[in-house]
C-alpha cells in the first residue's frame, strides 16, 4: 500500500497539512492511504504513482461521459480561446444564451414547454437555494404572503448551504445545524426496504403517498411548495421510490396549488434512464434544479428552470419590489456552458439511445454477481444509479453495527483492487458513466462483488 514515490509522499504530506476534505473526519484521514489523482483517460483515473483506477462513481455522480472526452475538451479549449468568464449582470454571453435555449427545448420535449426560463448558478446546492427563494417570493407576489414554508422528504439531501440543509433530512449531516435551520414540514420517505409505515410493497397501495397527501392538505395554507428528489433519493442511500409515488405528490401539489420543486441535480441527464426522472411519471415540476451532469461533469455549473407562470409573477416596474435579487459571481460561466452544450450534443447524439442496453446489462450483472451474496440485503437500481445495502442479517434486514464501517471497508478493498466506488453508510454506491464500456461495467460489478465478499465473509 505504501509503495509511494517521493513526489506522492510529499503531496500526501502537504495534503494532510493543508487540505480540509469534504464530509471527512480529518483525524481519521491522517491514518488513511489515499490516491492523489493527476490524470484520467476515459473512465480511468491515474494517480501520481501511475496507478490506474476504474472510476465507478463518475467523479461523484457528475461525469456523464467519462474523462477527457475529446468533444468536450475541444469545446472548452475553443471557448478559452474566446473568453473564460464574463458576467450576466448588465450583459449577456453567447454560450449562456445558446445553453438556455437548448435546455428550454429539452425541457419542452421531455417535460413541458412551460419550463422555459433558465436561471444559472454554480452548484446543486445553489440551484436548490434559488428554487426555494423563487418559490417563496412567487407566493408573496401572487398575494399569498402566508405561504412561507416548505415540505420535504425524510432523509432528503439537497446540498450543504443553509437553505438546502434546512430542507435536508439526514440527521448525521444536518442535525448539528438545527438552530440555524428553518422549520420544514416532513413527509415520510417512501423507502420500501425499511418502510416507515411498516407495510409491504405488494399490498400497501402506496399508503405513503396517501399519508403525504394528508399532511400536505392539512398544512397547505402555510406552504409555498414541496421539494423532492424525483424517483431516487441519492445521498439517502439510493432509495428508489415505489412507482407512482412522484405522480401522486405532483397531483397533490396541483390540487393544493403548491409549487413542486424537483431536485434533479443527481437524477438529471440520463442517470435514471431518461433525460429527466420526472418524465417517467409524466410530471412537470414548477421549478427544476440541475447541476452535477449538466456540464458533463466538467465544470461547476447549475441551472434552475422555472415555468412561464412562475417567471411572470416576478415582472413589474423597477419599484415594484418584484425583482429576483439573487446572483452568483460565476452565473452562466461561458466555459461551463460550452462544456454543457458539447455534453448535450453527445447525449442526444447516441449516448441516450445506447443507455437502455447499458442499464439492462448492469441489472443482469448485479443480479448474477451481487444479489446472491450473503450480506447483501438489497440491490437498488434505477438507470445507472446503484445502491447495494449491506446487512448483518438478510431475513430481518438487521444492519451491521455502524462502528464497523463495513461500507467504508468495502470501498477501501475495491480501491486496492483498482476500482473507485463510495459508501453511504453501509450502502455501497455505483454510479458509472452513462457511456462506460461493457467490459468496464463487468469489471466494476465483479470487483465490487469480490470486495463485498472479502470484507463481509472474512
Ligand atoms: C449532489 C446533490 C446536491 C448538491 O449539489 P452540489 O453541487 O454538491 O452543491 C443537491 N441535490 C442532490 C439531489 C444532490 O445529489
């Protein structure tokens, strides 16, 4: 493990002295071996020792086509030859205009022509933050100033700014900030493997959606909107919602005149098998949050799409107070927009068409190699999003003691075998690039199965 070159040792030492890693207990990091990535090729990452790793998580869920994709590299280099950054305050830029047009056309085709207004920011959290502020201000300007609250799902994850953390529902991440969080109406997460209503999927008739509708109805007068990760709650542990749940929530929102905010930061751009998750249940949100895969995973770029109806509520005279006072320095960054345009060309130029075969292959591999393992409780898959839940006992779903950090151990073992995956507690997450080659998918699943066996059956 520690056959590092001198240069790698120096970089690792400097990292330990100066870099504060996200979501990381830095005291434990001191003891850990970690790769220092310096290059990549296709779906492979290369570290400073020349070791190669198959990137099984798309550089944290964003890299749609793999790394150093010639078409995207070219688009960014071309844009660099023109301008790297200019502002959208008081002026416009060609790439941000072209991308907005493209996103609106895509939304029109996949969801609804109503979703025609694009507000840029630079991260998933900011895309959600923008949606929250838009929804809040929209209700005021429509004469509903008492509609100030939001409803969100249990175990929700929407990013790490205070607004996103407020609607988040993962206690271990968000609980410490309780005094800073605004109050949120919580709907039970529709997690069938650990059903909050203790029902079973075969005969529950979506009781969780009835429960959600009842809660929303009771509180509708004080609610601005409902925020959901459609179809799959990613950071909660790749919780795949039962079919029909999203459509029911959307229907309830329509009936109660609540804005539906779809956080497709993780699910967008093909992840769930379709361009957007919402289209699988025929749902059009009022606000649609996009980030991660938007730029093909190349650059920090995000967008919040709003319907014409939301947009119109912000129009008025200069003194009407209806202006949306929100913006980021790098709003609509031209490099990010150029990368996004090239990524969309690839998605529409064949990647989406090839996706159903990839997804089916992934499903077959998981069924054959991972599902039978003694300590795999459930394999959850939607498109190329995969969560493998490790349990001490398959019949009772009893988890392993969390201090054993089984998920973490599996991930370290997989990396030793040349594959990068990530844990969410004891859920092992695979999130391959949509364009990952068949033999690489096979290697990803085989190595994951071997690592799980090595750790849980040791
Ligand atoms: C990753 C993620 C975010 C946050 O995105 P950042 O770019 O990390 O701020 C928000 N919502 C969902 C569903 C995500 O998966």
